[in-house]
C-alpha cells in the first residue's frame, strides 16, 4: 500500500487541494450518518476516513476509483449521509467520496417527460426545479431535503407518492454509474421508449453503494397536479389511525400520501415549538388532483376517518405538518441522539404492527414515536424512532430497539430496510437463497471489494489479523440482542428524558 502522504498528493493532483480534506475535524464529521452510533463502535471499525474527496464530474469520480487500485485504500460513496445503518460511513478508513458537489439538475425534457440530474442533488433540489417547469416527481423519499438522488436509489428508498406514482425504482429511466474498474455504465438505452429492452437499473437500486458510484440519473416526471390538500384526523388511539390507513386502500382511494404519527411525536415537537399541534394520535393524508377530484377525495376520507372515530382537525394543522414534511426528526435536538428503525410490513397487518412497535419501545423503556406510511397497495412502512444518549456506552443499548423491531417485522411477514454497517445479519432473512447470487454479483463487479467492501454482505472489522478481520453477521445480531437485554435491565436516562417523563406525569 502506498503511504498516506503519497495517496494524498495523488488525490490533490486529481481534484485540487480545496476538494480533498484530511483534517481531524473534517474526518470526524464523516464518521457517522444519521444513525447514532455509540463511541464503543470505534473499537470495531475505523469510522474516520483517511481523506474526504469531493468530485465535481463523472470523470473525476472515475479517476478516484482508479486511484484506489494504486493506494489500495477503500472507497465509501456518500450522498447526504442521512441513512440509518452506517452505509455511508467507512469501516476501514480510506477515501470517502462525498457526491454533494455533483448536485446539478441538468435538463428537463417535456417530450420524454424526464429530468436528468447529477447524483449528488437532493430530491428537494430536483423537486423545486421540476415544479418550476410545471411538472412533479411521481414519488419522492420522505427525507427529500437531505437525501440525494444517488443515495436514496442505493438505499432502495420509499416515500411520498408511492400509492399513486409507483416506487422510486419505477421512477428511474436510467442511471450512469462508474463501476469499480473505473469504466462508465449506462444502465438502460435511451432509445428504449417502450421500456422493452433489457435494463440493468434495478441491479443498482438498493445496492447500498456496493456495485459502483452513481453519477447521473434520468428520472420520470408527471404533470403537476392542480391542487394538493393535506388533511389531518385525530384518533382515539394509533391502531384506529392504522385501520383508517388500511381502509384507504380497501376503498380504492389513491391519495398522494397517507401517514400516521403517535402523540409522543407532538409532545417532542411542542417542547421545541410552542405552536406545535396538540399531542394526539393522528393521520395525515394528502390528496391531489383537480378541484372537484380533491373535493371528492376529501369527502371520502372524512367518511373513512369517521368510521374509526376520527375527528377532522383544522386546516392549519395539516398545512403545518405538510410544510414540515421533509423535516420529521426535530426531536433529535432534544436528546443526544436518535435512532430510526425502518421496516416494511404488509398493510393488512399495520394495526398490529403499530401496537407491536409501541410495546417494544415501552418494554425497552425508551422514549420515542411510532410512525408509519402507506408505501403501495399492499405494503406499509413502519418507521418508529427512539431517543438515545450515544455519548455513553450504555446509551448505545438503545440500538437493541432496531434489532427487536426488525425481528418483529420478519414475524409479521415483512422485513427491516437497510443493511449498511451493522444490520448485515438481516441479509439472508431478507433474500433467502438469492443471497449467494447477490454476493456473486458483487464479486463480478468488484472482485477486490474496494467500494463499500465489508458491508451489506459481510462485516469487516478494522483489524488486519486473520480471525479478527471479519465477524460472522450473526455476531452483530447477538451484540444488538445483548444491547436490548441490557437496556431492559438498566435503562439509561439522560437529562431530556427525565424532563420529558416529568411532563408526562404532570
Ligand atoms: C428525516 C429522514 C427521513 C427518511 N425517510 C426515508 C424514507 O422515507 N424512505 C427511506 O427509504 N429512507 C428514508 N430515510 C433514510 C435515508 O435518508 C434514505 O435512505 C436516503 O435516501 C439516503 O440518501 P443519502 O443521500 O443521505 O444517502 P447516504 O446516507 O449518504 O448513503 C446511503 C447509501 O448509499 C450509498 N451511496 C450514496 N450516494 C451514492 C452514489 N452516488 N452512488 C453509489 N452509492 C451511493 C452509500 O454508500 C450508502 O450505502 C430517511 C432518513 C432521514 C434522516
């Protein structure tokens, strides 16, 4: 392996000094994503990259990938860093490739109804551009403000619009990818107007940055709806809100978005903003279309909510929640960390799923909120979050929540989302015997495992010695299960949690 100083000089020759960082502070910033990882994780992984590189062109990305063969440094692609399982965090240092400088929205073609974007653009940036031209995105991840097009495609994201507009995967016409050998691949032919030719795009959807670095995407757009109207209903409990969401699909309604949030979310919100809605178990449903169509959908929704004793809330509540829809985790500011558990479950089991999530949260004596949204006609996303204090090793026991939630999702015929650094043990349960085929595909694309190596399919550690280089994925499951047990035995209570519990008692 070339020395780090030599590798740095080669990087600087490629990008210039202003787009290569190696200070302790900058490396620290990139040593975690949205997930709260307790400091104890540094014993297992080298989470700090050696260098952070910020390419501006596809050619520069290709050059970085080729340089890795010389330096033998690992490459970690990163978009907004909003993932929940350490996918965009290094496990053995190396070069972190931050794609955020490749954030141009290049062109919208009204004839083919597509928009071409660089992979580092956030969905919000793309949405703003597309809407300024009179179009809309059929679907957009919940965290549109922070997540990039390349990052969410690699995460297999779900979000707004799925029920009407299909999945994020359906919204991709084609991708431009720099493969681990430095060559450029276009995943689908632009001449394929009818969508009949072989298409490699799905291979890269949900690949968690293991097969190459996405540099551009051509995305489908749809005409902008005349009106969007957010409606909110308060329910006697969360299971009633869940039954209402299921009822939407049973009644063949297709709102743009339908989600539920428990009352605790609004307790946290109120601690941050006094004008936050009154805490209640609530459903947020956004309907879109022409004026008459929206009026019909609203009437039908009012009827469905009434069947579950739902009370319609004033328009100001819906407007506020809709305005803040891309910023759902402000509760993070109240504690010292926050952990989201993201799972897909059958829609028909959503009422049971929300109750299970509350039960797990309460058993582990955690504070957090249970939330869910409809993904499509058969599936719901169940994405509760909990507060945690990741500054203490004992605070990390809250990670046991993610393990227990994932187990519950499997039992309900669903599965957790995301593998990244520490949820790899779910891979085989998610993909069954296709797992070996996926690993073989990785071997073909990236035999040296230089891009996001040792994640998603296996768990590398930072140690170079045989026997310690990797741990069997079930080892991570055992670790998180132990965390859950410790959490039950000795829950940690940080300053905010004590204040919050006091409010509850009062
Ligand atoms: C507030 C909030 C809401 C969220 N809502 C959702 C949701 O609705 N649905 C959902 O599925 N997830 C959601 N997430 C999780 C996460 O935001 C998404 O997975 C997101 O789309 C990731 O995008 P990112 O740009 O932040 O990717 P990162 O976290 O930076 O990276 C994610 C993975 O993609 C890889 N990667 C990043 N860019 C590239 C690239 N250009 N080429 C190749 N690989 C790349 C990384 O190596 C990593 O493995 C949410 C997260 C937050 C914080």
